[in-house]
């Protein structure tokens, strides 16, 4: 299951209109603001994300739909890494036993394993908190572009 985060920059269009600029230029500033915020979020998300193989970082996709930016982490295990997992029992699905190799090289056969669970890394929540400050700075930049371009 992929994780999807919608980023809506409220007030971007209104802020541009408030300074008296209308039409394409306002729309362009709003769109570029949303695109900039989405790119900022992706860079923060990549920095916050745990790294083992890099597959999760590479699976990030984004798009801008009107005044909403959509960011997805497409690997199926992203939600588990972010939220964590409770302790649970792992049972074989297709065979009568689970088989794995210990670091010592010993091969183990067992009918069940109790996974202890783990606490989530909360990388999405951390990225959202850090994005808030950058979003404010981006809004100031884009509004000042209206005055000085």
C-alpha cells in the first residue's frame, strides 16, 4: 500500500490577487508556489526517510493538480516503516514450516515466529513539521516576485 500526501497551499491564489495582480500571472505564481512547496517537501522527506537500499526514496512521485500538490511514496512497506507494527505471529503461508538462516550460518525450521514489532519512524510527520517553515518563506518569495518582476 503506497502512502499519499496531499499538500494544499491555502491562500496562495488569494495572496497574489490581494496585491492587485490578476490573470495568468497570478495563476502562474500560485502554480509555481505549489510546485516549489512540493519540491521542498520531497527534499525534506528524503532526508527524514530511513535508508537501507534507497528503494523507498526512489519510489517518491509527485504531481500538481490545480492548487493541490500530491506526493506519493510508492513502495508497499512505506506505511509500516512510517507507522510501525505491533508484535505479531508470523506463520508459513505455502509450506508447513518457515526456514531462515541465522547470522552464524545455522539453518532454522520453525512453525511460527513471534515478531516483536517496532515503533514507526514517523518520517512523514517529521517532514510535514519541517515543511511548514519553508512554506512560509516560499510564500513570501512568490508574493515579492509579484512586486519586483
